[in-house]
C-alpha cells in the first residue's frame, strides 16, 4: 500500500534537513589554555575553576597558534578605580566638547575683539556696582553696630544693665555685618575672575580668528 503523499513529503523534508542539522551541531574547535600558576606556566585543554580569573593565552589545538589573550579579572578595588577613571575621562571629553561649542559660538557671535570686550564690560560694570553697593551697606551696618555698642557702653557706665532688646540688637546687627562681609569677599573674588575670564576669552578669540583666517 502506497504511503499518503503528505507522509512522503515529510520524509523527504526530514532527509534533506538532516545534513543541515548536523552542520549546525558541529563540535567547536578545541582550544588549549595557558596561564601562570605559582610562578610557572601551566597549559591544558580545559580551564580549571581556580584559573578562570587568571590572565591566559588561548591556543588553537589544530593550528597551534594563539587565538586570544585574556587579561586577568579585576579586583573589586580595581573595578571601582577603572569606573572612576572612565567617568573622569568621559567628563573630560564632555568638557572639551563644551569648550569647542563655546569657542565656536564666541567666534560666530562677535565680529570684532571690541564687541567681545563690550560684552564682558557689561558684566564687569554690573559686578563693580554690586561691590560698591555691598561696601556701602557694610559701612552703614558698621555704623549701626557702633551706635548700639555706644548705647550699651553708656548704660554700663551709668551703672545700668544692658537691656535684653538692646543686647539682641547688637548681636543681630553684628551677625548681619559678618554675613555681608562674607558676601563682599565672594563678590570681590568674582570681580577678579571676570578680568581673568576676559583675558582668557580674548586669547581664545584671537586664536580662533587666526585659525579661521588660515582656513584651519
């Protein structure tokens, strides 16, 4: 009795697929492993568990040629250090890219060096005015503290106790004076940095203009 046509087709398909399946499951090429152990070189066709993290050379058993060089696994501290170094490198790359963008924007924004100076001058004038206002405020606050201290001194000279309200005012005004002095220090620092920023910007601006003029 003849087999049904579908069954014959399935048998043919299986026969054709058999060589392909054999090719897909072909054994991997054998390798030899060489690593250092207690100061001596050890080789074998299998890598023992205790050598998995060691530096090693992988060699083709067929050709005898080295096919890979595997570094030893990093320790926990080394991994942390490597991650930190990678982040630092990435931060440096991002900073360099940002600097290039700022340089390009600066070169495109200011037609002349004088335009760049004017832009910085606006910032410098504002900082100067801020410093001046802080200095005036500090002088006014100092006079207030001195006035309160004179009142407290007069009370003591007259044999009278310094009132609680007066004592609180002295402390409060003095604390505010110290705060304003700290703010002024920061403002003076920003003012000095503005001059440095201008000098740096002019240097980079002229270098960029010269580079563009050369067609670089």
